[in-house]
């Protein structure tokens, strides 16, 4: 399986995603994880057209790389 990480720049994704990534890979050694750095940065935006554009880019990259799931929440 392949999981992608999508980060909007809020909180400390650069700290927490590597932690979550290591924990998942320890439990599921064959798991492939696409780092948030491989997806467009998706900062919070109140502009619906920009949100849609970013979502379409993320979806295209995820499909192209056969992602089975995305981790998009990384909470404060």
C-alpha cells in the first residue's frame, strides 16, 4: 500500500509527519509513504478557486503514484 502526506503548513507537520511515518513503517514494513514534500504545499486559503486547484493537484499526484490513502489531518 501507498500513503501520501498532505500538509497545509499549520502546526508542526515537519516534525509530526516524520514521527508518524516512522511509526507506520515500523508496524507495516512494506508500506510506501510519499512525504508531504512530494505534494504541493497547501496553505490555508479562503479562496475557493485556489482550494479547488490545490485539491486537483494533490489528487492528480496521488493517482499518478497509486496512493491508497492520504493523511491530511495533523492537528494542533
